[in-house]
């Protein structure tokens, strides 16, 4: 806590100093691109695939908006940021950006005009992207039809969006530079590390962030909390969370390609990632990702004795389960293949945070409709039917009956997470 | 031993999950009523029997931010255009009876005004009759104009209000937004009350596509 205060204080000092003294000694503006040649077709095609790998449109396309034209609000713990227009419009997009300016933006978080932008765009990951890939991505973006999308400022609280604060953040937390292959691992592992750590930016959600919003680097996959929607992104470094070291390689590939396997489906924000990105990945890239994720060092949490829920709570939870859940998920939580996953032993129920299980019960869910799993079965929302105490009892029952006695959930927790 | 094992597992096994759209769409019918037949008592609109193109338009409106509903948008976000189409066709094809309308306690003057708006419109305010587009029996018109009967009063008021404020939008030109903004709050209440109080005629179906021009151009209805 003291350390956090110190860091925050330093940032505040930097922001104040920057503001008072008018210090603008930032990165230089790069010359505007004036007569860019039309991008080569092969580069555009490679770049289009890279944009899919990076799921760029997940943030850079607004609901109902033109592809890559930005304008989508992105929630952060520091306020909202509006995604940028990546189409080649001169006034509001990347029209006057050179390839060098685009590369610097990916690698260092600095716009063509020299202004630093916030790490909401995950440049701590994108910094790993090779020059060749950055240039292909640039070629693809230049091939799009220009769209006018006036820049919006969002609602970042002072001082987080100031140039001085961003200079401090980048100095303290960003390690710029492209991916360096690790010679102790084979080509597939290195490709997987490049994809997960770089364009795929898994750490943006799956990395734990500290008070100033930085994670432990582009390969941090120790489990994070999403600021919007109340979801958590479980750790990929634990078999109890979302680690896949113990899954067969083919199952990992199938999960990313189709959005589900018999034991788990991608729901919530990860369903968007599968639908918009990983279902379209080339087979070799999915295999590389699986190789890398399966090789991640796994941590076994220290087993703690969890408190048992009150008998009356468990009894209420059991009744609610029988009334609302057992038809599909089975009286013993055994599930009904292929539509409804088993809840007995389901990892989502055993996560330290009940947030994801609560979100699924509240809002219902469909697994993503992918070419490999085109017509998913849906789960109805129960948010309008169950009150906070009932939700707490149901979740407590699910966690204690089916997830090796995970901690019970209080009504207060439901109120906070809801 | 194998026989005993077979018997034991057969006794404990749940029946197979039906490979049907109805089973897949339990996520929808939890709120929209069994078979998408939500009654006019609550707020949630019925889906069964509405024109498929209308339902598909709404699914895309929710996904693309032209309709706002905290439950609908995240549920639809992960589905494909092909699956959305199949969902729309499933509910459109359900030909099921309607319940009687709930009792209405609206003053006679308001009933008369609602009837007038639905059947004649208000030419002075440039508000066409509902029946001019939604069919003479108000049971909808193919391919994309929904029926207006059998819906909750609160839902109808909510939609007209959302068009007035821009919270609900449709393809341009947005005919419903245009005419809703020409209506007073009293007229919105009157027409919603009247519509919600009407029994739905037996064998109510959307009418065949109109051959005469609509009183207002609608971007959602292909010309």
C-alpha cells in the first residue's frame, strides 16, 4: 500500500510539474505521410489476417459503426477511453501516418504527432510485434476506405490522461522492443509466445493489474479483473483456474477454434474473442498457441480450509438449483452432453471470485456461434427472477456442492458484483 | 457385469437433449414466454408469429446499438448472422393462439382517441393511422412490419417513447421515429392503451406485402 501511494504520488508530482512548467519535452512529431504508394496486395492480405489475430476490431469498431473507424468507449478503472479511428482518413484517422509512425505507435504508445496515448491500447503487448508484421498491418489499414470519425476524449480522471502521467507510466512500466525468440524452446512454442504475448494481447485481460493499471509484462497470465461488465479473466497458470497444461493439445485447439469442448465453453468477453478472432486463426497458429499455453508454468494454490455455508443457505440454494438448473445441468450437476456442461467439478464455480458464475446466472449466455459450432444452445438469464439473497444461496450451493467446497458467497458480495 | 452396468447407467441417464431450435432457444423463452408467447400482462413482447424480417432486424438493432436493452445485447453478441436468421425464422414460423387482452380501465375519451389514431391517424399532426402500415387488422404486414396487437401497454409506450428520444432507431429513413416525434405524450398513452386492450382476431397473421405506397418511407421495409 505504501508503495502504491509512493508511485501515485510520484505520478501526481510528474503531472503537476509537467502542467506547471509546461514541460513538453516528449517524443518528436513524425513528418506526415503525403504521397503514400498504394499498399501491395500481398501485404494487405497478410495484414488483414494479423488484424484478426489481434482482434483489432473488438475495440476499434463501434457498435453499428464502420470497421476499424473507432469511436467505441472502452471502460478502464480510471474512466473511459474512446477507441481511435484506424482508417486512413487524413483529418480524423491514420491518413497522414507513415509506416514508421505506425510502428512507433505500436511499440512505444506514441501517436504521429508525438503525443503519448494511454495503455488502454495494449502496446505493452504490441511492442513485441516484428517490423514486418507492423508494416503488413499498416498496409491493411491503409487499404480500408477512409471514415470520418471525430476524435472523442472519453472521461479519464485527472491526472491519468495527461502527457506527464503517461510519460511517467511508459518510463516506469513499458519495455519497448520486438519479440526475442527463446532458443530453449522450439519454433511452435516461440510462435505461440509471440502470438499470446504480442498481437493476441492475452495479458491485457488475463494479467493481474496493479493500482496504476500495469501488469507484470506482456506474458503475465496470472489472472485479471475486467473493468467493464464485472467479469474476471482467470489465470492461465493454474489448473484450478483456466490453465490448460493438463488438457490434450487437440482439445485446446478445438476450444479456440469452436468456442467449446465438452468440458468448457467460452462465455462472456472470451466468447467475443473466439467469435471475432481465434475461430479464424490458421491451424498452425492455434497449435502454436496451444503448445505455448500448455507449457506455461503452473502454480498450485495452497489448499485452504474453506468455511461452510450456513445449512439454511445451502438448503435454499439446493431448492433453487432443483427448480431452475437441474433440468438442463442434471440433478447431480452431471450435465447433459452435448448441450449443457457438467457443473460438478466445473472450474468456473471454484474460482476465488464468484464473479463469472454470477454473470452467467444473471445474464444467461450463448457459447459463440462459430463455423465449428454453429448453433449453440443457450442458457436463460435469471437476473430478473432471483433476488440477491437467492443468488448468493444458489452460488454458495453450486460452489460447495460441485466445486470441492469453494468459499460461500454472501448477499453483500452479490450486491457488490451485480 | 456388463449387463448390470448398462442397466445402471440407463436408469440414471437423462433423456438426450432435443436437437431442436426450441431447445436451443430456452435462453429466449425464459423471458419471452414458452414458445415466445409472452402474454400482454408484463413488459416483454411476444415473438411468436411476427414477420421473420422484422425479428431479424431487431436482433441486429440490439447488436449494433440501435435498440438498448441490457439483457438482449450481451446475449446476442456472440451469435453469427446465419444463426440470428435461423432464430428469427424459428419464432416467425410459430403459429400459436393469443390470450385474451387484460382488462383496461381507460377513460372513454382516451379509448376514442386511441381508436382514432389507430384507424384514422391525425392528419393535422401528419400522423398516419397505424393500420395504414401495420395491416387493416393491425396484425402486421410482410415482410418486416410487426403486428401491434397482443403486446403489453407498457411495452408499446416504451417503444414510442424510445423512438421519440432516439434510444430506439431503425434503418434510415426511420419512419417510426418521425411519426412518434409528432405525437404528444397523451396520444402515445391513448394509442398504446387502445392497442393493448384489443382482442387478437383468430388466425391472426401478417398481411401480404402491400402494393400501394406507404404513407411514410421506412428504411426497414424493402421497397
